[in-house]
C-alpha cells in the first residue's frame, strides 16, 4: 500500500515485479489522525500502529508512546539508530506452507537468493524476521516482502531481503513517514511515495 496515496486503499500486487498499472507517487498532505478515515487500509476495528505522534510532527524520539518500538524492540532506541537485534532473528518460517515448497530467488530489483516460495501467484511467501519476547515467549513474524519503489516507477525491490512496514507517524505534514525495517532492525523515515507493507493492530475501545 501507499501511506496515503492518490489511489486510497489500493493494494498493489506482491507477486508481479514490474511497474503496476495506475502507479502514482502522489501522497496526501497532513497527519495520520486526519487522513486515516479516508486512507486507512486495515479492516474495521483494526489500524496501523504508530511510531509516536500521529497528530503532529514526529522526529523519532517519542519512545515512550511508540507502539512499534515498545512492542517489538527489547531495548528501544530513538531516531533511526540500528538496534543490535537482541530479540529478533531472520530466517524461514516453518509453518507447514513455506517449508513444503521449493525455494526460489525473489523477484524484482535486487532480489534475494533462496528467499521465496510459490512465485507468480497470490500465495507467494518470503523469509522474514521473528521478533520474540524472551520473558513471555510471545513472538511475531514479519515477512521480508520488499517494497515498491517510487524511484523505479513502482517496481518491486529487495524481495526476500528487506521488510518495510508503515506506521501512522510522519516528520511533517508533507514529509517522510516512519517505517519499521525488520532486517536491520531499525526505524527509518522515508518517502510516502513508496509502497510498503502494513501490519494492522486491534483498535482498543
């Protein structure tokens, strides 16, 4: 998905590497608190997580209210500092689907070798990052889906190598948006013209 693109709530296919029909890099101005009623792509009662403020400029230093950082990172860091990955591992997910299919290289620009199964259809799956809580033993898997690049007219890039997930926070009303990069792992502000994955969370009453 785009963060808040001209094609509101449009999902771009993940298994076709070439530039998709109707691709646009335009993005709405404003903060997520105002844009979400029109541009939220999560189903009813779900939403995208924040990386701090969603109604004002976020510089990456709101650690105490960042849902992404507090939920996933054992020792959260501010800005785009790379963590040491104390509670994250990269690899294949043995779920009875991925591990029963032939493993291929990813598709698109800079694809990663031996990272992808079920190419060319909607059942495509990739290796990824498992974040885990060493105390409760809860865990969450994030596929390294790659992304559609605004610099390459929407072509897929880094499939199987990088996982990029939008938050609801941005640097200013028309600026970059904060994303989780699961392969480093760290948080990074990037152009809303790219299309990244979105991991929805339950909306609390």
